[in-house]
């Protein structure tokens, strides 16, 4: 596919904005991870504000985004329990012998929002129609942006992986897990979109 210079610039701008937001979130988690309950309250407050503005107050409600956030938060915690229980990674500076921080499910929810928003923006900018092209985009975004956020938090001492084949603290296995989880959730949401006949540019195959 060929894209115009304007499309490329707009797509890169969208990526840059999301990357900046991920940087801010990563640094905040890094410097506040010793106060994980407070961090959890801050993230919960932010998500409740988003729910109020996007679903309670708004006239046009994107329930697919909310469903994706809830699914990601729930499945993300299950993945975290599996990983920590098997010693694949470890969170630091937690009180009361806890293995998982309070903010964790909220961070997973927020991560889905970041990824979905960027996918949607780039799809609209580049005028992607085929679901296959959208899938390639989703895989690329998931393999890059969450990893960028993890590099920041890992190097600020939030957690460490024990898996091998690491790049700046992030192992190849973790990247694969992130992509599989996100694409699995995308697949489930695409089934819902198709069954309910919802027009969502991220999950529909347009002609």
C-alpha cells in the first residue's frame, strides 16, 4: 500500500503523542512504585473520569473500548499471577509480602486504551480497509509501544524479568506474550462487532 506524505506525517504524529503519554505514565509508575496503593488510587481515579466522560456524559458511547479495557485488565492479572507464581518476573518494593502491586489491573486497562486509540487513529489516517492490514498494524503497535513503556519502568526498578534473550530488560518471550494476549482480545472483540453489527474501524473488514 502507498501512503501520501501527509498521511505518513499524521500517523507519525499520532504515534509520537501516544509515545509521550506512555513515557509520562512509565515515569510516574517508576517513581511512585514504592507507593503502589496511592498509584492505584490515582489510576483508578483517572479511569473513572474517563468512564464518566466517555460513557455516562457522552452521547456516543464506545462500548467496545470499555469491553476491551475490562477484558485486558482481567486477563492481564491472570497472566501476571501465572508469571510471578512461576518466577518468570518479580515486582519490587511491595509491602506485606505481596507479589502484585495494587495498580496492576488498572495499568493493563490503560494499556489497552493506549493501543486501541492509536490503532483507530492510524487506521483512519491511512484509510486502512482490510482486516488483514489492520491486524498487521495491531501486531506492530503491540510489539513496540507496550515494550517501550516496560523498558522505562524496568529501568526505574519497578520489576525484573528472569527470562533470557532480553533487550534493555525486556525478554523476547514477554513481547510474544503481549502480542498474543492483545491479538486474542482483538479477536474476541471482532466476533462481538460482527455479531452485533457494530461499526468499529479497528475490528471490521471494510470493502
